[in-house]
C-alpha cells in the first residue's frame, strides 16, 4: 500500500499545485487512500519533496530535480526492478513491466524527466509513453536501455 500511495502522491504533485499537507491528504482521500497527517509527513520526507514558489506567489510540492539525490536513485531502482521489455510503434514507446509494476514504473519515468515524453498511461503490466517524434522515441529508448544496463 505504501508504494501505491507514494506513486499516487507523485502523480498528484505532477498534475496539481498542491500547497499543503492538508491539500495532499484531501486529494489522497478522494483517490481512496486512508491517510493521517503523520503518514503524509513521512511520505513527503521519504520522497524528498520540497516546496517551490509558483508564479502567483503561492507554493507547491515538487520532486527535487538534483540528479545526485537518493530520490533519483530510488526512481532508477523502481524503473529497473519493474522493467521487462520495450518496443516502439511510431512515436509511442510501449514498455512491459512485471505484473502490478506499471504504475510505479510510469511514475518513475515521469519523475526522471525523460525529454520529450508528453505523458504515460499505465495499466497493470504495460505502459504507453507518448513521445513528441519518432526520432525522440528512438533516442529515449536508447537512454532507457542504458539505464537498465547500468550505463547511464
């Protein structure tokens, strides 16, 4: 349940400007998760979320982008542990994962900020990544292969 909850937290902060722990808790409850303030606080700490200022003067939670952080290492591990194979259909990258790991791997892909991925849709063991162009898809697949093979 912790992995699913933390995956949902990453999805929520990527899609919404979440300003407080209370906002995050409300969104999680709407998604069917039972959470307490202590759980939210622990998840924020474990995911190494931070707040940044928005253009309207408010703040929102974001994932630290520093490539040296342990957070990126965690996302890389999730990606590698769940990854099974990938193929391409034009500008769509189709990734196969271990059963039940597609959501976590898709969240890792989002957090790792692969260039030119417009978005990911995850099922149980399959992820569709929409990429801007076919050439970009080929380049991203090469990066993903290097990541899986410890060459990144």
